[in-house]
C-alpha cells in the first residue's frame, strides 16, 4: 500500500499543478484581451469609421464651391492687373505726354476771332 499512498500524493500534486496551470492560462487569456483592447483603442478598426453618402456629397460640394470662388478671384485679379498695366502704359508713354503738350499749346495759341473791318459790298 505504500505505492497507493505515493500514487495519491502524486495525483494530488498533479491536480494542484493542473489547477495552477488553468489559472495561469485564464490570467494569460485576460491579459491578451486587455492588450487587444489597448491596441484597438490606439488603432480603431476600419469598419468602425463610416460616413453617410449625403455627408460626403456635402463635403464635395463645399470643396467645389471653394475652388470655384478661388478661381473666380484669381481671374478677376489677373484681369484687373492687365487693365491697370494698360492705364500705366498709357499714362507714362511718350505719345500720351506729347498729346497732352500739344493740347496745352493749342489752348494757349488760340487766335482771336477775326472781325471783318469793312463789309464787302455786293457787286451789281
């Protein structure tokens, strides 16, 4: 019977070891779950992020409107700069300065209206 006693002791030790192993496995599994939750919190699943089609369409419409406004402003500024360049060229050109000087000279040298001294007699 001494062998039975040893066998029972060994079986009891085996059961204790198995229960410790099961407890450790349970702790290990809970640690795995916690780590998985931490990872998913840092990097959410792609399936969780969704957007309605109407929201996406509204964003696209806003971007298109903003782009159109910027293009319109750029075209207006470009056209306005061309007009200002034309005015500047006209203002500082030699032809324009000569035309102004000629007008000034014409105004200064305007002859007095001629008055006839004697009216001409009609020939008969």
